[in-house]
């Protein structure tokens, strides 16, 4: 479903954010992307959300070549993926209900669809009890749940989460990661970039690790730190 | 679905204006001031041009004086001759007796002090074109052609000056109009750019959830339209009120030069032009600001 072949990203200041990345992620997988700051985790997610375009190699998502995706097709592509940010990215002037509905309104969804879908996803993330609250009236964990609900509103096949627990306490973080796991179990492919040891070790799902822009580890059921017995390179998987 | 989306976008623009109250107020204030300066300057220039243009009409008269105690027959002959001249619209004989009677009414003290009527017969010649006044007056001063004329007075110099002023106002006013239009557009563009910049996070989120550029742009354009129109309405009211005050002052002056100068633009037309200009500048300013901002993302 997602395939990166020889992908590299070099910025205008000659900084090489990613270098020769070979990666394949199948439909329905849950993948943690780990690595230190500047290793290339966020760049990978930005490539998949098409916020950035690779300078080398090819990226295909569901058969679509992202490098050559015309700008006019970008909104349609983004509607098929859900994005969750570290800082939640909720619109401060909109209520919980409006924030989630917004993702549907931009697609031109009918009122009936919005009335059906918004309560459904709010229920899924356990936020159906506060539809009229504004983001500043919610805790960090609640805001992230609303952000996940918004990401799910269009029933995406892929959910990208960049440090979703970065601003949360450990207990709330586990709750969010369990929620993401639940969404994955329902069939959505989930890719989570994180620094959070606890959540990675808690779920024991596939882990890919980056160092200085290169993919250095790919474990099928890994933890945050590499263990020799579990290490399996991407080449071996291929 | 299209109408549903449109209604949503209009609602979205309304909500944005309401919820970003302080920023909207700042934008509205700036747009109002810019439009008041632009509209006020343009209208003043226009009215001054109209006023100056109307002045030569008040100077299209030549007074032709005959020698004291000239024979009335000669005055009649001259009247007939001038009346038939193509450049002349009308000519009237004011006899020295009539002039004396008017003087007795208007300035009795003066007439009582004088024993004998010292006035001369006078022909009041009204020209068809004010610009010909000076030239025709010069012709009448030719003793060979008009030996019966004692003295000719006209407002040739004043007419020339006023026509020059009229031309100058048109040039300066035109230049000012272009300059102020660009300045106003720049101010509105910058103001709306600030409101767009303040909402950059919101715009990025819109892009990330799959909003099309048109979907992002339309509420912002509508906000620009609102600020431009509302700014235009307030500026229009201010300008018309200021115009009324100036008009009241001018009327109180009672100058023979400043009478009621007819205008091609009624107050409602002035108001409509300012509102439409505000709306146009609002949309254009928003469009430029959003285009530049979306390009930077």
C-alpha cells in the first residue's frame, strides 16, 4: 500500500533530511517511527501527507505517485488520509462538534452525513459528552481525542500521527495510543512518529528507526530500543 | 450540495468576523480611514472642478459704455449691431436714466450728494462662450471699428485664471486619485494580510484536512468584501456629513462668486461610488493577500 524506493530529501541549505529510504508498509499495519530529533521521522510523515516532496526516489501510496501528484488532486488525496499533530491543531474558535464537522464540510458532505458521522466518531474517541466545548475548555488528552476524531471523520485508509503524545502525561498517552490501536484494529493503517518509549514498548508493534536521515532498524514487533534478537533490516524483510 | 457549501462558506465568513472581533475591528477602522481620505479627496477635487468650471459663466458679460451724453440713437444702433454679432448671446441697453434710478434705490446717500446724473448709457453684452470674452472685448476697444464706444470692461484675466485653475485641479486631482487609489489598495491589502497571517494556523489545518484552495479563499474574500463595504458605508456617511457642513459654511459666506453650483453627482451617487469602491478594494486586497500567503505555504 505504501512504498518508498530510494527516497531522499535534501533542503535548499544542503541539509539532507532523508537518504535512500527503502520502505514498504502494508494495508492495516500499525507502525511506530522512532529516532532522535532531526533523524527524519517528521520528514517521512510530511512526505506521506504531501506537505513535502522528495528530491530523490519515488513514493507510492495506494498506487498514487506522490511526487507527481498534481496540486489540484492534493485536497482529494488529503481527504483520504487522517493527520494528527503533536499540538492537536484544533481550530480554537470552533467547538468540538464544529472542529470534527469541519473536516467533512470541506469535502462538501451533506448535512445528513455530517449529523450522522460526527457523533459516530466522537463516540469512537469517547468525546461524545462534550460536543459544545471549545478546545481551551478541554484537557490535552481530550483535545487529542478530538483531533483524532477529526482525522477519522472522512474514514481514512491511513492515519498519520506526528508525536501524538508529545504534550501529554504518561497515563493520558497510553489512553491515546490504545485509541490509535483500536482504530488500527478496525482496519485503518496507522503510522505514529514518536519519542515516547513507554507507548512503543507498551504496544509492541512494528518499529522503524531513523538515524541522521537513514532507516537503520525495522522490527516487526519491536520496542523503542533495539534488541539484537528482534532486529530485522528492511532488506531482510524484502 | 453546492448551495449547502456556499451557505457554509458565507456562514464561515460571518463566524470568522464575529469570533475575530478585535482583528475585524482593526481592519474595519483602517479601511474606513483609507476610504475616507480617498473618497474625500476625490469628491473635493470633483466639486472644485465643477465649481471652477461654473465660474466663467458668471464672467461671460462685457459692459460697453458710451460717452457721457451720447445720442440715444447711437446707443440703439450699436445695440442692434452687437445683437446681430454671432458670438453675442444677448445685448441689453441700460440707459443712464435707468442706471440712475437703480442707484437712487441702492445708494440713496450717494445720489443725493450729486446734483446731476453723471452716468453713461451702457450696453450689457452677454457672450455665448466665456472663452471668447477677452478677444471680443479687445475688438470693441478698436476705435476705428467702434468710434462711438467710450470704454469697455470685461473679466478676461479672471476667466483665463479660472480656466487655468480648472485645468490644474484636473491634473493634480487625477494624479492624487491614482496615487490614493494605489495607497488605499496597499493599506487594505496589508490589513487583510495581517488578518490572514493571524489565521495562518487555521489555514494550514484547512489544507491538511483537504480543503480546496477555493474553499480556503472564499470566506477570506467575503471577509475582505465585508470590511471594504462596511468601511465604504462609514466613510460615505462621514464624507457626506463633512460635505454638508462645508456646504452650510459656504452658504453662510454669501459671496457672489459662490452660488449654488449644480453637480452631476447626487449625495446617493457619491455614497454608492464609495461603497462600491470599498467593496472592490476589499476583494482585490484580500485576493492579493491570500494569493501571496497561500504561495508561501
